[in-house]
């Protein structure tokens, strides 16, 4: 669900932070942990019930990033 959520949808109601802000925080910090997102945009610093969704967004981002890097390395190596 988090991957399909629009940027304008609220993710952290305690701190009034939407999915777009959390995605931006993840990308800006190359986050691997919820605590990095919390420090960057305050999402998850209230009741913490949004931590699983934040972690899902982190995992999705890291999976996309990893796949991109693997494809890039293969492309570079195939030129050699």
C-alpha cells in the first residue's frame, strides 16, 4: 500500500506529515532506518504507529535503488 499512496495522503497524523515528505526524507538521507526519517522530517516521532509504513517506504526505496545500481553496473561492464 505505501508504494501506491499519493504524496498528498497523510502518513503521520501526529506530526501532520504526508507520504511525499516522508519519501523526500528517505531519498535525501538515503535512509535505511526509521530513525533517519524521524530526524529529517519528524514523521514517526509522536505515537509511532506509522513506523511500519515508514519502514515499508524505506524498504521499497532501497529495493528500487539496489535494482537500479545493479542494472547500471551490468550496463557498464557489458561495454568493456
